[in-house]
């Protein structure tokens, strides 16, 4: 729906069921712990999209999408 330079980086819709959509706030980071280091509030974000997930104490309410793992799994599925 929108992408911006301020927090959160992106506001989007994701399908949760047929004909049902949910608004989500997404933050893009190279490493997931950068979210914490940048001082972002956990309550303002639903998803962190990162290259490397290295934040062991990431709040449970935030979904983390680690792109490096997804790329590896895609490469293996083509073998």
C-alpha cells in the first residue's frame, strides 16, 4: 500500500483467508537486530524482512522473514 523512509518502512496487505486481508506494518533491515539497535518500537511493526535473522530476543509478536534462508531453500528445491 505504501513504502516510506520513516518507521515502519512499508504498509501492506496480506491474504489471511479467501477474500480476507490483513493490514501489516513491515520494517526492512539487513540484520534483524538492527531493528532493536535503531530503537524501533515493537508495537509499531508486524513483520521484519531481513537478510540475516540474528536477534535471539526478538519479541514473539513480530514475524521475521529471513531472505537468505528462503533463497537457500529455493535453490535446494530446484535440485
